[in-house]
């Protein structure tokens, strides 16, 4: 968990440095291109495995406006949620059992196509709506004592999003704010726990190029 947290902090620090060094550049990366680098916070919705909200995630997105308002691009994101479970007896194998407490983790890695419809392009305030579609790798993991067990799953991913870019400076990149819902069809069983779909509500704050 600490490693993932450090990766998120380092990635966001790199993005902040990019903001500083890019100040002399144009407000957007090209007349028709865009990119966002975000820190994200999510709220799992009854995933029944690790339902605690967390800010251990990042989102990377870029695309090109095919028309004056509609853009098509790609995205890659990751997020990790954790939840502690107190001591209980769990079945192991055909006739065994294990009495222990657990730390559950759900790690999500969605990637694929990103679409966006934006208004007021070229202005200081640029609202948009978008949808992300693709695949999602998810890992369910239980850590207990000095051991762990996990389950790797793949599923289809869809995520509608609303947000806006703000360009407070005449030159340089701007700020990105977004709210999203995401759903992955990932399924998996671990001990007595069963996950059938991974749902989240989330917020993103980052840098807009």
C-alpha cells in the first residue's frame, strides 16, 4: 500500500513540475489536442470486498478534437481501495479452515478509448461531458499475518464523466476538475467473499494541457 501511495505522490509531483516548466507554452498542447494528468479520489459502491474510499489513484488522458466540440482519445488510470476485516474463521481447501484477521485490497487498472464533447473551447472556462470505454484489470487481494492470496480478473469498463478545464493564466497549462461514475464487469471469489461487478463514484483534480 505504501509503494502505491509513493507512486501516486511522485506522479503528481512530476505533473506539478510539468506545470511550472510549461508556463511559457500555449494554454493547450495544440489547437485541437488536449491532455489531462489527474489525482483521483473514489468511493466504492457496495463492491463487497474493499469498500473504503481512498485517494490512491491517478488518471492519464489525451485526445484530439475531430470537430470543434467532439474529441476522441485514450486513457489509462489506476486506483487502490483497502478495508480491514476483524478476525474470523475462513474455509481453506476441502476441509481446512483459517482463523485470522485480514486486510483486503481491490486494485483497478482500466484503459481504453476516451470521448469528450466540450463547450467554449478557447475560453478560460471549458465544460465538457465524456465517456470512457475499454478493458479493466482488477486484482482482489487478502493479506493476513505474513501471507496473502489474490485473484486476478478482467472485465469490460465504462465510465461517464462531467468536468471542466480552467485556464486562469494567459499562457501555460490550466486546471482540470471532474466527477465520474465507473463500472467494471470484473468478477471473482476469494474465501467466502464474492465480487460481481466493481462500481465507483469519484473525483479528479489535475492539470490540463
